[in-house]
C-alpha cells in the first residue's frame, strides 16, 4: 500500500491501528517478534588480519612473493644461508600491505553512522496511553507523537499536523523544511507515483522536526524504510578497481608472460647447447634455474608497488593541505581521469542557508522590521547568527544586516499577541507594542494571500489606498522574483488604537497596509562558478542533481553556467518514464536533474559509467550515499555532510568547497603523470637488465647474479623513482582533456620509449662489461669468458654502469618529451635521491664485506672512469631521442 495516496483512516485500517489508542502492548510484541527491531542491518566487519592479506592479492605482490620463494629454495639447494633477497622482498610486501590497511580500514562505518541517525527514544501511544520507548522497539501500526527537535524514528504517515515542518535535506536534498499535512495526495498527471520530496503527508527515518508538532502512524521500520533502502544499496555496492589498479594488473600479467617466455627460451637454448647431457647433470639444471631466477628478478620491478603506494600516500598528504581529505589511496589517481562530476546542489553548489537577496518595498526599513518581528527565529548576539526555522532565520539575518538585530527589536517591540502560522491561510501575524506605546500588528505570508487582505499600501510619501494598478504591480514584482527561483514572502501592517479583543486570524488579518516583498534563495557558493569554468577547460562536465523544484534547480544551474536553458533539465518523475535505451540516447542532453530520489542518482551514475566515463559524485546527505559509493570517485562534504556520506566517500572536502575538487583533480593528474614517469624509468631499467642477462646467457656467460639485480631494483632505483613522484605538475596539466580510462600504462608511445631506452641502456651496460673484461684479461675472448663463466671485473663494471646510468636517466625522466636543459624548476628531491643512490652504489662496491657478499672486486681508476662515462652517455643519447620524437609527434598532429 502507498500510504501517501490513501486517507489517514484507510491507512490506519490497513495497518490495524487506531489514532487515539494506538496498538495494544500484546499486538506490538507480536509484531516486534515477527518483523524484528526497528534497526538497520549491521554489515559484517572484515577482520583486520583478513584485510592485511587481501592487500597481498595484487598480481605484482604475488610475483614478488614467488620470487622470494624461488630465491629461498635456491639458497637451500645450494646449501647457502643468504637470506638478503628474501628479507628485502618480504619487507617491501609487508610495508605495502600495512599502508593499504591503514588507508582503507574504515569503509564499513557507513551503516554504523546510518544507525546513529535513528532517534534513541520515541513517544508512542500504546493501549491509549503515551509512553516513552526505545525507537528500536517501534513496530508498524504504532502511533507516535512528534514535536520540534525530535528525530523521526521510522517511516510514518502523518495523521495530524499543527504547522509541523520537517527538515529532509539529508534524505531528499530539499533545502527548505517541508510543511506536513494529513490529507491524501493525488497522483500528478501522467505519473504513477509521487516523488519522495512531494510526499507531504509522510515523514521519514533520519529527518528532523524543526517546527510545530504532529501525530503519525508508523508505516515502515528498519530495512523497510527509505533509510533502509539506502543502507541496502550501500551494502550491495561492489568495490571496483581503479583505472591505475587495472593497468598495473595488466602490466603484471605482461611481465609474467614475458618472464615465462624468456625462461623457456633460455632453457631451450641450454638444452640445445648441452644436449641430453644436461638432464644427467644436476649442476647444469641448477645453473639454468639460477639464470631463470635472474631473469625473473630482472623482469619484475620489485620497487614499483612500494613506490606507487608511497607516492600516492605523499599525494594524500599534499591534498590534505588543500582541504581534500583522501580516504583511499586509489582515489588519488582516479581523480586525474575524472570526466564527469555529478554534484548535489544543496550544501555543495549552494550554501544550504536560505538568504534574502532581494526586496521590493518603498520603505525597506519598515518592511524588514515587520518581517523580523513576525518571526519566531532569534538573533544570537554572541555568535552573530540567526537561530530557528531556516526561512524565518533568513528574515532575521536580513534584518540584522540592515541594522535591526532581532534581539534589539524584541526589546523595543514587545509581542502582545499572535495568530500563529497556518498552512491553510499561509500567513502569520503578531501584535506588538511599539516604543511610542502604539499598538501595531505585523503580518507576513504568501504574497497573493497577504495582498488579498490589504486595502492600503505604504509608499515613500506615506500610506495611500491600494489601487488595482498598484496591486498588479505587486503581483508582477512577485512573479519576477518567482521566475528567478526565489522564495517570496510579503509583509503588511495594521495600526490599532488598543490591544485587539481577539487573536482570531480572521479578525486580525483584514484591512491591512501592504509593505513589501522579500525574495530569498539558497545562494550559490561564490567560488563554484569559476571552479566549474576551470573544470570545463579541463574537459570535465558538471551535472547538477538535486531534490529541489526544477525551477530552482534551473535558475541555479544557469547562474553557474552548467546549462543554458530549461530543455537541459529533467525531473525524477520524467526519468522514471524513460526506458534505459531512451535515457542512454538523451544522456548527454541533460545537465540538471531535479526532484530526484536516491535510486535516480545511482541510475545517472551508472548510465555515465556504462558510457566508459570516469564519474565523480559529490554530496552531503544520506540520500547521496549510494551514488557516492557507486561512483568511480565519491566525494563527501566535511562540514555539512552526514557521517554516512563521509564514511562511504573516497574523498572528503574539509571546507565543503566545490573548487577544492578541481584542485584535487589537478593534483591527481600531476600524480598520475609522475607515476607514468617512474614506471617508464623502472621498466626501461628492468628491460635493460632482462636484455643484458638474456644476451649473456645466449652467448654463454654470466653478467649479473639475482642479488645484484635485486639491490639495483629495490635500493638504487627506489629513491630516484620516489623523487620523480615529487615532480611538479607540467604547465598544461589542466588544459588537457581527461585521459581515457581505457588507455593502458604504455599509451601515447610509452611502450616504445621503454623498449628504446632499455636497448640503449643494454648497449651501454654490455659495453662496460666487455671493457671490464679487457682491463682484467688484456683482451676479449668469448671462449675464455664462457670457460670462466663470469668475469668479476667485468661484472663489477657492468654493475656500476647499470647503477649510474639509472641515476643519470632519472633526470631524463623529469619530462617524457621536454629537453632536460629547458626545464626551469629544479627537483631538489631528485638531486638528493641521485646522491643517495650514488653513495649506496659506492658502498656496495667498495666496502669489502658487502663487496664480497655481492661478488664485486676493486676496480682501477681508469676502469671506474670508463664505467661512469658510459653511464653518462644516456643523457645526450636520450636528448637526441626526445628531439626525434617531438618532431614525429608534431608531424602526426
């Protein structure tokens, strides 16, 4: 049964309850046992240890663990106790997992916050008596009493309303409290349902009574409430991999396949070289296995997982300084490819604070005073803010701005009597004694209703009779404000010779003198307009989604430059009548969605995601939570946002500033650019290692041991890679279109760059090795090298060249295409990292215990000089390559 479409009597009959006596205690107990408590289901928490090991499910981490296992087995077979490789790998894996758990441990708090929004105690009519019960014990059919300040404990059908207004912004997005009534609602034309925000005879769990009082019957409890539907949507939403996580997983698979293929080729080469004798000699098999281990270590960028995690963590810290609190590391890079921002209006694009922005009155001072006196809101002198129902608070704040604080007015104009606001007549009147002992009545209300009761009008030269022409002018002013989506109220006054004998509204509200109009609106945040413009320049579209009336939404959106006209807006009811196919065809047409419900927001997000777009969803209310969780990047508001929204969001804006999102997007793009730079840096080095080991193996000699490669990958490469992650954003970062989420890590020619750079480094390393052999032997003879299996001086020189070429190469990678010598800013972190990597290289080669453990020998000065010169050549060679690629790409464009 749709309770809002039925009369109160029919609803009570359907629910088996009575307005005056409610349910009996026995009936309530039976229903409680059958339906369960009025609580939201609790989500099962994932144990901390499970979360820790879930972090290890990343393919790159699994490859690291496999490499550690192979290394440990090999050491055991050879009877060696060298655990350096295993220890280093396990250290990286543990640190990465701990960082992941720390950043993502609080995602299950959303449902807990939802539960906290339920009222703890409720006033319930049981057996004809009013009793106080825990809200969790409410059942369908219970009659509850509500008054200002109460939280609504369940979904209820209103039975009686005495000017009761309920704040539903967190659930519906409606910025103004909704006045409730007990009448049945008629279906709108061409619609089979009534939007949540228009169900004015219903009140919902999680909303708050801000004015008046009422009586209602419970129609839904626990998970059967609108709040329960949201909780269900949150629990069903699946966590998805971010674009970067997807691409790194692809990279892991590529590297795995490459390792398997190369190892198979090496085994076949050795089998051909040694023939069937290899199968009879365990040492040859072990040697081949060691080569395979070397290739696996060379192919896997062991430091990549750690560097990505650390750079994202540093990005989180930097974003926090810009008021963007990132709750999940993965959200940082997702921001960089955001293409659509679906934004809630109330509290996100606007200030969620009704404000008077326009007057139409001859005597503004008298009009503003009348509005403030005819309000129950108060002026907090110490805080400098109005306190009370939002509309009345706006009028009181307006009076204070005009130099008439309500605190002073209340002292000067003592209220003698009043006719409270009533939704039937849409007015309120107060009778006051002025400082000059005059008795004056002030009335405020809907302009058309107030105007009907006016016979005179105050003008600049005094009070005159209200003519038909003047009446038409007032109505025209009212229409002009309403067309601009302003909420309009009128004021009037009446002088009395003595205190009125009755406070009956019909007696008081006649023969009034019209004073003026006030137009108010929830104003836009001043910084939002420029932020939306910047987003557009960055190729990002902004879409407004709100529970407000469509006229209000269109006016706000047009002001912000989101849409140009009404044809680009649609209501939730219109959306319901659209099939998925029709909606998909018209998706790009709409920039504003008004009178929407939570499921509409999720549908909009899903539609854009189905187009392959990366979608961000912002909001502050409970009604935003499902779509925020479903979006690629969910953004909650830190000040006005509910705990529910903050807990499901990937990022929380500490200042509730829409412009902060755009700053976060810029930071996300910078971070992703830098991630690609250090991925290219690491992979080009790893390819060089693979090529070097493979060529040496095919020829028949050993160039590197696994532990030597592991030292370079985890120690020498790590710090320059981290420093590249600290590189400043390039100048055009917010002038480009968002990157396509389907683009792989190697998009834009990065794969070619890695291969070319890897081959160049390979050539330099092999050249260094042969120079080292020459210094050792005085000649180069492959047969002697094969017989010796390894030349320690050649290996040492090759190691130094490989280490130093990567140190020099990290400066090349400050920009993929710009010349190193044209970059104006310096990266101090890169210089420090290069120096540290240099020191570590010298230490492992020159400090005797370490050198012996790694298999290095002292080099003569001339050999060391050759190793450094060969390493330095990477800079001029890459400058030539960059120049060629700039020319090629310019010709292509």
